[in-house]
């Protein structure tokens, strides 16, 4: 019983990490139709800046962790907004060019990160509590999983409330439905679309700092490795569905944990198999809408 509890809760923690990355992908695609292959770079930059800040503050306290989380989110948001403003804005409805530009940006930023911070993994330290465990129904659960679950839940609730109950949220949803009509009303839809990128980048930057504490290190390839599973989650959940991304994140991560434990490390294979089944049986994903 304790093993099942351990796998379930650690799976939820991993799923929370997947969601923090996939939420930005799903939000940007669902509202703007942009598949952003550079999204992992937002995460990696947030992780490196968060690590740099924590290293310079040097005390490993909760204040340092919270500050690095906030700064990582801000850096991710600024980088994402700049990407939309300087690159993506000119390429709406030109999907091939979007892919080429974002893939090129992803490759370039990895090389840039390697030039600045090197190619080796850099190990991170945080509050001592994060390295400990808490007993739940007989299972010793790593404490960093609880932080991941809490942050992912806050991000999900925050994005939903923003889109439903704020002025810019209404503008974004209206601009997606009928951009020309909203523009005719004198509203600058482009500014709202930049904000969408910023929100997605903030979630990725936050996820980057948390990912560094989850894995214990930060490296130039951290975002790229997580981006693969974020895309799988986004497709399984349904492109553009934030709720679908949340459900798929938990499903994929829990399945991955159980397969790794009971079937000799075959978690990645089982996840890819699940993706293939979903594409064959329900191509639009669990919560996706028909085109």
C-alpha cells in the first residue's frame, strides 16, 4: 500500500512539473494557434537565473527560494514577451515559418546557455526541508513534490480566473474569436497576445526553478528534456485545452512512475504508446474540440 501511495503522490508531483511547462504551450496554441518549440528555453533561462540569484544570496532559506521563484517567473515572462514581439508577431498564420523560427531560437539559446554557464550540470541547494520527506499513509514522500503540486494548482487557478474575470482576459478571448471586430473597437489585440506569451513564459520560468530543485541540478538541456513530455501532454490533453493539459499531465506522470517501478524502467515507452493510442482513437485529444 505504501508503495502505491508513494508512486501516486510522486506521480502527481511530476505531473505538476509537466503541467507548468505544458500550460504555457497549451495556452499559447489554444488562444493564438502558435506551436512554440522555443518554450523550453523560457524554462531553462528561468532555472539558470533562479540558480544565479540563490547562489549570490547564498543562504538556502525559504526567502531565497521564493525570491528565485518570482524572479524566474519574471525572467521567463520577459523572454517570452520579447520572443512574441520581435519574432512571432510577424508570423501569425504562417505556421511553417513559426516552426522554423522557434526551433532555431531553441537551438541558439542552448548554445548561448552552454557558452555562459558551461555544458556540465550545476547542482542546486534549497531549504533543508525540500531535501527531506513526509510520511503519508506509510510512504515517505519527498517534500519537493508538495511544493510542485501547490505551485501547479495556483498557476491553473490563476490562469483560469485571469481569462474569465479580467478585462484583458476578455479581450484575449474575444480577439481569438474575432480579431478584426475587436480591433475595430479600438482595442490593441497585439498587446493582449503579447501578454498571453508572457503568462506562458512566466509559468515556464517558475517551472524551471522548481525543476532544478526536483532534479537537483540545472543544465542548458533541462528545458529541452521537459519540453518533449510537455508536448506529449499537450497533444494527449487536446491542443489548446488547459483542463486537458492538467488531466493529461497527471495521467502521463502517474503512468510513467508505475511503469518505471513495475516494468523495469519502461515509463517513457509506455507514455509514447499512450500517445500513439490517443492519436489513433481520439486524434483531437481528451479535451480537444473538433476542428
